[in-house]
C-alpha cells in the first residue's frame, strides 16, 4: 500500500503572511513559466497536462495514472474529452480549469498561485470580509461594516505563492494579498487554504480565506490509526470527500457512503450506509469500530505532517494520509 505523506505544512494563525516579491506579469500563464507543462491543483489532486508531440491528444497525469483526451468543441476555453467516455473531461480557460473523471467532478483546478473564481477572505477582531470575482471586489469594511461593491482591482503581483491587488476606494488606498499557506482562524480554530492581508487607509488587517472543502476534497485518505489502536495489517480503510457534500470509501470489509457537513465550527458526517458483505470477525469488528467513530466526529483538520485528523466528541481521533495511487474501482 502506497501512502502519500505530503510535505509538512506551515500552519499560520491569522498572521505572518508570506508572499514572495518575485512577480510575474499578471497576464501570463504561470504553468508555462514554471515547467513548460500545464500544472494544476484541484483541491488535493495534483494534475499535469501535457500535449502529445505527434497528435492533437492531451495527456492528463494524476497520481499513478495518465489519461489521453481529444479536443472537442467548447463555447469558451479549451475542452478535451476521453475517446468513448464523455464523463472524463478536462476544460481550461486562463489560469483555471475543471476536471471530471468518470463522472466525478473535482474542485476547481488552479494553476500555481491562482485563486478560486469566487474567493472569500475574512478577518475577526474587528470583523471584515472581501469577495473577489475576476478583477472585482466586494468589501465589508472593518469597524463600521459598510459594504462597498464593484471595486476595480489592479493585479500587482502574480506568482506561484499567491496574488496581490491594489485599488482606490472612497479616496482611500486599498491593498489585498493572498498567500497559499494553511491558515487557522484565531477565533473559531477552523482551517482555510490561504492567508490574506487587507490594508485599508494605512491600517493592516490579517485573516484567512479560500474554500475549506479544498483541504479535504481531491484525495483518497487512507486511515492508519483508529483512536490510538492502529489498524489490522493489510486491511484498508479509506475516505473520499466528493462533490455535493458526499463522502464514500471502504470501511475494512464493506464500502460505505453518506454525507458530510463542513462549517466554520467543525466537520461532521451524516449516518453512513454500507454494503452487507461478511468478512473475518476481526475485520468486521474493526469496521464497526470505524463506522461508530465516524458517527461521533465533530472536527477535522490537517496537521503539520499533512495528515487528516478527525476528532470525535469524546476526544478520540482517526488519522489518515493521502493515497499515492488510485484504488481500483474508487
């Protein structure tokens, strides 16, 4: 069993934003600058898109797999589809894209440093928030909570670490920076995929931003420990966070499915349904243990080693790492 232990993460508690000043031209595609290939991150799934030298086919590489896609008509952007499989599609426009594999759509695919189409950042004490869509911002100001819409932004920095913008708002200078660094909200303790910094009229406010689902979706998480007791050798327990707030995986013997709820206060799962196969008693006991713990999960977070740690109301934990290969039938 190959487990992907991702690079240790720096967890920032709403402070200390790091964004290199080595900027690229904002209008350029960063993937071509960095490697000559199209590189994207779709939540926790890393993609590399390559052009075939002797045909018009495009290769999409992920985990231990490579699929070949052919160009098809698209109203905008570039669209590619697997021959004979209309449910496997890659589409891109600018620095963003989408990837659907056998009917499963992954989170929005972003080139290094790019931000989501609809990006939200916020801070507390005092509360403020911003929403970015393309080159426009909606700002809820600190202190007086006044909402200012349709702020035109000028991109001043674009590199693999993040983005920086400037604007003039009601005769005040505004700057906003996004760094792709795991961030923890100081008030609620929730984690987000980006750290943000707003400077307005000379005063700086720091906070977190991005879609929390991107921290969990796009990977198959392989459980290595149940409440400090490990798991049976050569057994397999997995979790996959899917679109529409669905979760699925293997519980030891049987496959299960259900839903999950991810909020600023925590993570929980709806009642899980499973298939009804029978296995060795030890595996069945482990499966019941896993499903029972899942029912009481109240929080989930990524630790400094890149592991997914689920915590129950009783304080027990489940610990999982990302799979390095695609599980057949997953």
